[in-house]
């Protein structure tokens, strides 16, 4: 990472945007990602494949890949159950990093699709969830009486070595970004323009300054890219022209602490995010950069589900 200012040696791929193609395509993508030199493979979880089971299979398909959830709705599993799932995944792939991404999600995902109350006080809930999750992953006996969870003498029954799952918080608004910097091992950015990334990093570093454990919060981001099909024609200057067709196939680009992985003008001013709704690079609810007609021989990929406009992360 340090030798590459663009962070390209730490790029990954996420299955989140094409889960509707099925798990077989996801596993094929994992194998291809490993062959092409990508370092990690991520997935989300809404109504498609269950995250831990799928990632276990993806890790077998691409043994060189680190594995990540980006993200799990924390209302749908207790911290203890998430610790069990992440520890199982780590035990199956002991030499790889497990990026355990969790987030506050949205009322659409939790209440409408899964019948679980969304809840209130998202910042307090995430703080307590991460605190309890980290304690559960330690392997020690855990007892806690909090505002959201009461636990007595839980002890993780999966034995782990020195490598433990890393806790990643999905965040967009200023307070959640600060909280992630303060309590998590990493933060996952998504659904925001590149010009907004440096501002987001600043909020994370502000929270990181309040840490008492001496830890650092790594910046991860889903980068949504439009894929082009090469054509036989060339431009007047002799370069090959490309015909765009739409597919949101975003790689993840972990970035170790600065905004150098995203190019921007020195005078660019990041927009101020909305309080309740995450900033979006396009007026549409889907994260793709463009939608055009693909070549007849190419599959037409679609994201599994659009982001809920009421996300409060």
C-alpha cells in the first residue's frame, strides 16, 4: 500500500451490485478477481444471498482474497450472532483478513422487508453494538447491561488465532463518520461523489483523534464504475474508441488514511451532506454512473436493489 500512492494494490470487488445474477456468477467473479490480482471480495445483504454463507464459498473460490460484508443491517442480528458468523468465516480462512461491515441500514430494509423495528438513537445503537461486538470477538466472557442489549457470560465458542475480524462501520453523515473513526477498525463509504471523499475522511479523522486505544480507522469506499466495451473503430488521433454500456460493477478501494486515491481539483469544495439522506452522484436512486444500451452480446447487469432514500447512516 505504501509503495502505491493510488492504493491500487489494495483494490477489491463487491458482489453487492450484481447479486441478482445469482451465486454462481458471484463465485465466478471471485475466481476472476483473484486471478486478476484484486485483494478482497465483498458482499452486501438485503434480500439476496446470506452474507456469511456466500463469503465462505467465495473464499474457497478465491483463496487469495480477503472477505468483507458491506454491510450487514445491525438490527437483523445480535452482536453475538454476528461475532459467531465472523469468527466462523475467520476460522475457515485463517490467513485472510475478514472485514466485518455493519451499518444502521434504513427503515425500508429493516421494517418493511424484514419486519424488524428500525429503532431510534442510531448513534448510540451503533456505539453499543460495536463495543459489544468487539468484546464478543475477544473470546473472553462478556456480560453487559446496556441501553439496547443485556448479555450475561457470553463466550465465543470459536477459537481464533492472532488474526481477528476487523469491525467496519458503514457511514455517510458527519456524526456517524466521526463515530466510526472513534470506535471502529474501518469505515465504508458509499453513494457519494468523489469530490466528497476528502471531506468524509476529515470527519473520520476528527473522531479518530478521540480514541484511547491508539488504533487507526482505515478508509474503505465503494467506487461505482461504468464498464465499456471495446469497439473496432478508432478516433482521429489513433486511439481506440469505446462504446459505453451500463453495469455498476464497483470495486472496493481501501485507502489507508489519506484522500490520495481519489483525484480532485485542489480548489474543489466538497458539498455539505444532507442530514438524513446520503449525497448521491446522480439524480437517480441507483449508484451507476450512466445507463446506456449494451452490445447485443453483453449481459445487462442491474443492481440487486437501490439504496433506500431514508438511510440514516
